[in-house]
C-alpha cells in the first residue's frame, strides 16, 4: 500500500502538488482542534476576580483583625526603635506596656538633652519617632493587653531588670533578656 492510499484511509486529504515522489498532506483549518483561552475570556475572568477581591475582601478580613495587626506592628516598631536608640545614643530608654490602662509608652529620662542622657526619672518625656510623633499609644477597641511589661533598655540595648513577653488577644511580643532582641513569634 502506498502512502497516498494510507492517508486516504485515515481520512486526511492528499494533494499531488508537492514536488518529488511523495504526496503532500493537506490539513484543513477546521480539522485542527485548538485549546486554551482567548484574550477576551482571560480579561473577563481577571475583571471578575478583581471585583470580587475589592468588594468581598474587606468583609472576609474584619476591622478588628486589621486593628489588632496595626497595633501589633506599632508596638513592635516602638520597641525595636527604643532598642536601637538606646544602643546608638548610649542612653537608657524606658518601655512600659500597661495591661491595666491598655496602653504603652517609650520614654527618655526627664532631664535628657541632645548631648546628655540625664539622670532623672522616666515618665514625662516620650521618645520622639522620626515621623514627628511620639512612641505612646492606646490599644484600639477589641484589643486587650492581658500581660504587660516594664523595663529599661540600658546603653548596650539590654533590657533591665530582664526581658519578657507582652500578650494581647492571643498574640505575644517577646523581648530577649540577654540581647534585647524584639520579635513576635
């Protein structure tokens, strides 16, 4: 059986327009099956997914969860900045996270200046943050500090008398006792 006969038996069209001994198979565009997505289908799916994310996303993540995460980040930033500031300046910096009043504060010594660490007590002079505010704040509604912590970072960044952990809404922030490293496990 020749190649032409075998192609005819399989249902494929054959043309004798080729040069040489062998016929050239002709494939019609309608017989080729295409798979995949058209550009219009892809754009439509992306638009629908975007709309779903915009309108349903905030409902899936409640405002209380967002407030808790923001408070955790603010407190972590305050503690980490206090640690770095104590090391850079060589001055003691006081950190107080109070469960009773559900707030926190980071303080310099009351008589500290730009050139002197001071020797007075802590409490009346909050540590300024680089953005222009101060590192003090209250926990938002729905966030409850269940175990607070009060300590002073010494000039080497070590917490005195010791480190510990701060717990709120089932989350915790840990201050390592030896190094002053601050993290949220």
